[in-house]
């Protein structure tokens, strides 16, 4: 009983910290507004083990005014970029998605051009990283986007 009680307390503390850290997300429910946050960082904040945080949030959901979300989805890995000060991979993917959505229909942008556009926004990622994120978004390469329109 003591262990279950402690896990419940940990879950409550994790939820409170998530609400505080991801405030912008909870106010607008925009996945791009999620700040980078790992289980390791949360474990450090709560003085718990990383695996404890993982177990606590596993298969747990939070109901908000914008819908129901898995707690684990609110933990986002930071982009591994030397000059990024706090942009999540999801935010970069959203930017890539928006760039492609607004590209000229007859002349789709290749991954290198997308990387250049992002660089102008101080998001320094390689062409290969753009390609990786684009593939994760299930968006075909520029040569196939041109033929699909």
C-alpha cells in the first residue's frame, strides 16, 4: 500500500510539474509549443529515478480543455543542435510541415532549401535531418511532391 501511495504522489508531482513546464501547450494545445523535457530532467526535479518517472507516466493520460493526451507525449526530446536553446523536435517538424504546405506547387522545395529556410530562423539543422523529419511526417521528397499535384 505504501508503494502504491508513493507512486500516486509521484504521479501527482509529475503532473504538476508538467503543467507548469508545458504551460504554453496547455493554454493552446499546440504540439509545437511543447518545450524539450526528458524523463531524466523530470527525475532530477523530483529527486526520483528516471525509470520511476517512465513507469509512472506509462499508460497514463491527462484530460484538458483541449482533449485527452498521453502523459508520455508531453515529454519531448530536445533537438540535438549546438545553437538551439530550447526548441523541440516536434516544433521543428511543425515548421518543416508548414514550409512544405506553403511551398510553390509547381516547384517543391528540396530538403537543402528547407534547411536554408530554417537556418534563416536560427534553426541550424542539416539537410539529412530535414529529410529524416520529413520522412517521420510521412511527406514524400520534392520529386514525388511535384508529381502528386
